[in-house]
């Protein structure tokens, strides 16, 4: 692990135990990504790629020479991380891809989340995996690793998450420890507290581990409301902008922020068909 780069810093957060490691990455790219909820489309995709490249650069000494390494893409929002393109840019090498699709079947609270694995294509099973995904409860990644384990035993897993919760990191760590898997997690700017709805990741959550300057910045950004840094469906900013805008409206409704510049893209839903998968966030 490379802790210091010319434009980025990694700090180890000693909370997981069991030999697993959680790092918080700080740089201007992640600040751009996590402190502007009004970026969508190709601009958002570009911001994600730039952040992913920095993540890979921090891990370059471990990833580049690993000949038994592949990416596990968790469909669909894992595509927004663009880990494969970032890896190619930084290392000049190809990273084989495995695919797996999950969906939430129920969300009771921040710890009771049920995940269904509906599809998998494991054409290049390896003993080491890189996963790019936003971590809330951690249930999605645990379910993905359990499914992948039917194809190949794992030695090490690298989770790269622009926004992830502390409770999710601990859940993934406990699973990996039970299977003898070495886990390394990289989070952007914070290890977030997870709100009871299982969706909100806010710098203002009392459980969030981060720098005080980010709490202050978030307080100013959202008028003191603990709005999620990445919304309720990370990746929809690029993959489904209309859905993202409707979810912004629901967030503005929840926090009393209609017309607020922090959620300027809000679009009132004509119906709930696009956002029914996130209903637990605003029920």
C-alpha cells in the first residue's frame, strides 16, 4: 500500500481488526465527487474514473505484480467505478473481469438487508479480487463473495469504494475473517455512519469517521441537514440521470430542501416506477 502520492493521501483506520485494513483516501478528486450533488452524465463518469485511477495508484505495488488477480463487477452500479479502465491506465496491463448481478429484496434497517444474486458469469476465477462498489450495509459484497466462493477459494479481496460505511466495512471484514480471506478496503474521505434507512451516508452522521473540515463543509452544503454525500443510488448520476433527479426530489422532500442549491437537479416524479427500488429510503 502506497500511503503518500503527490496528489493523494491514505490513512489507515484501525477499526476492523482480524488483520484486515481500512484506509481513508483524501484528495481533490474525491472532494469534487463527494461535495457536488449536481453533477450528472459524462462529467460524473469522468470524476469517477479520475478517483478510481488514484485508488489503483495507491494499491499499485500490490496489484500490478499479482498474476492471479481479476475484477468482480457487481452489476449494475459497479460499472460506474470503471476499475478496469483505471487499472489499464495506471499499470498498462489488462485486468480480467468477472460479472455478478445483485438486487436488494428487502431493507428493514441499516443491518437487516436481504440480497438476491440473480446472475453470475465467472469466466476468469482467481484467488484475488478487486471490487469497486459503494458500501452501505455491506450485504451486497458479502453476498457477492459468497456466490463467487462457489467457483474459487479466495486469498485476498480489495474493495474500492468512493463512499462506504463503517458498519459495512465491519460486516465484510467479519465475513472475510471467517473464510481466511485478507481484506483491504479503500474509502473516499470518510468511513461513514449509516442512517437507519440503510441508504444515507452523511458526513454529519455522529458515527462518521472523517476530518472536521469535511463535517463543516457538509453542514454548509446542506444547511445543516445530514443529506447523503452520494444520494440513494450511486451511479445513477451517469447510468440513469432521470431517476437520479427524481431521487434528489425525494431527498429534498425528506429534508425540507426544495429549491436549495445543493439539490438543484431535483425533478418531481410523475409516478414512483423509476424509484421504487429505493422506497425504503423515503418510506
